[in-house]
C-alpha cells in the first residue's frame, strides 16, 4: 500500500521562467548586435532629411515609417538605442562604483561616520530622484554627459545601502577575526575578504540599474532636458513624435516606445534570473 | 604571563555578559576554561586574544598592558596570539584554497618569501596532503578544514594559543590528532594556551589546570 509518489510542485512555473530567460537572452543579444554591428556596416546617415517622404507609414522601404522630416525611423531607433544603451550602461557603472565606495566606507568606518553618511543617503532618497535629476541636467548645456552625470548621481543610493548591509554582515564573520589575529591591516581585510564578498551583489545592482537608467534618459529627453533633439535617442524620438501622434500618425511613437520597453525588460529578465541564482530565497518580480 | 584583570565585557554596555573576571596564565601554562554554552567563556577568550574590546578591566600580555583591541592593537601584539575557533566553516574565507588560508598571515605581515617553506611543513604537521591544500573550504570536511585553521594559527609561531571550543565539531580521532599537534608545538616553543570548552574530561587531560566558569564569576 505504500505507493505514495512524491511530486515536486511548481514545475510549470519553472518552465515559464526558463522560457523567459531564453527570450530575454535572445533579445539582449540581438540588441547588442544591432547597436554594435549595424551602424558601422550600413554607413547610412540617420540624420538624412528627405522632405518628399515625410511621415510615411511603415512600408518595405521604411519598415518603421518615416518621421516629420522624412528620416528613416528604423535607422533612428537603432541609433537611438545605441545612445540610450551607452548612457544607461555608463550611468549604471558610475552609480554602482559610487554606491559601493560610499556603502563600504560607511560600514568599514562605523560609528559617527556611518551615521552621518547614512543619514545623508536618507535625505537624498527622500527627494524624488527624477526631480533631483532634472535639477542636475538643468545646470548644464544639453548633451550626453550631463544626462549620464544626472542619472549616476541620483542612483547610487540603493547600492550604497545594499553594500553597507553586506559589508556589515561579512565584517562580523569569524574569518575576519582570524585575519585580524593573523596581523592583517584594515586595508588588507577590506581588499582580501570584504570586497570579493560584495562584488557579486554590486555587479547585480549595476545590471539591474541599466534598464532603469535607460528609462531615466528617456524621461529626461522626453521632457526636453536631456539630449538635443537632433541627436537620436529613445527619449528624443518619443518626444518629437508627440505632435504627429495627435494628427493620427501612430508609428513615430509606437516603434521608439517598443524600443524602450522590450530591451529594458529583457535586461531586467536576465538580471532577475541571475539574482535567483545567487539568492534563491528571494523569489522576485522584475525590479526596475 | 597573560593577565586578565577585572574584565567586564559583553555586547551591550548596560547589560554586560560578565563583570569583573580575573584570570592569570603563567608563562607556558595551559589553562582549560570550562563552562556551559552561552555563559560568556568565548567572549572572555576573544577579549584575551585582542578580538573583543572589554567594557572595563585590563589585559596584560607578557608585562605589556593592552591599549587597543582588534585593529587598534599593534600588529606584534595581535600576532602574539594564535586563535582557533569553534566552527571551521565560518572561520575560513570561502574563496581561499587551504594553501592560501594557511599562507594568509605570512602574506599579511610581509613574509611572503617564507610561504613556500613554511606552508608545506605545517600542512604535513597537521596531516593535510598536497592535494587537499589546493582545495577550497567547501570541498573538504569539517575536520580537514579545522586542521588547516590550526595550521593558520601556528604559522606565525604565536606565544599564546587561544582555542575556542576547537574540537567541539570534530570526531574523537581528529580531536586527538589536533590536540597532539598543539601539544607538540607547545613543547618546542614554550607557548601558553587558553582552551575554552565544555568537555571536562578532555580539558582535564589536556591542560595543566582547569578553571570552572562559576569559580571565575563568583571569585
């Protein structure tokens, strides 16, 4: 009678997760390939104006249609993605480096340094970061670098918190005691034992921040504060399409919009899978 | 001579784990400290090894009064102690191979040139083969890892050994082997030892004298 068969539950969920990871990987690979390979290969001018062919709906010659001065939207989307991705990756890396440094410093110093630094982080966090970002870009002439600086300076806060918590937990491990007893200096303990422990967390935070940074670039450009309008980025494309959308022309808004959403969701999907690997207990949704 | 004078220590100043404890170890003496778990004997051992700053009291190491604990203690004072902890898993950095684990103190004090000679010698002494020394902590057993931790504690030739429940996780044969290694080292170097544990039979056979925790706190 002891014919009980124990079954694992959740098999269906796991297969959808694997499917999501695979799709995300394919999309991210396609995006990276597109932005790296297409521009040097085709050698076309994405800013070429053709007033005779303005606001054409999607066709074989222009798969995504043309905008209000006759520029090919597919080409502008690819170039725009290139700029947005550059801004996103650089801003995410800079923000992660700042956050890791601040978090590690706070945790390693402890005492009043820790208290003051973390209260400053709290104060910065209490201001909506898009508002703070707008304030920072407004101080500069429009361009790529002010946007990078703005996004980076407003996004290191959560990384600082994560890294601080991680360092505090690692610092109380007996192997740090053993290192101190073995004559290791503060610097040696930090570099040899603490830093390698927080790097996976910091790397994950950086990857998760890339889509978020892209969204911020788009938001700033959409508000007219980010990149100059002639420079194609996903934000400027959506911004300049607003006028034609009211006239019933949907393609200048739809395609750049999809270019913002699909790649960022794909990057977030991959990062989520990575997080489940290093921290399986925290089943999570996409964190943007 | 290792003197703990009127030590009060804990993790919250308002509620210390113990107050005003005195303990003196003569040069080269081995003392076993017996007590139930959670009584504070490990905290006392950590104070003695300069790893935990007491709230009050004085620690005198071979006639020198300790002025700071952890990184605030001078390096020569810290390395005068070899410490072996209860749980080898937690006291070994999971990213270091056993070879690097044992070599780490030599590298930390700038004696990297001696790694090639000393590490194999210590590995042989604690009974770890060459192949095991290349493995990382998760690839060896608790007993093998504790052997490596003991080798790490001995590599700088400390004047004092502090063994905090060193054998609590180990089987009888590994316990015997590690105690033998410690005793051999003490015989040739004249180092003193503070062994903390709750195994009365083991500590009474191992140490010159044993002290019960209740006597320390009452006295």
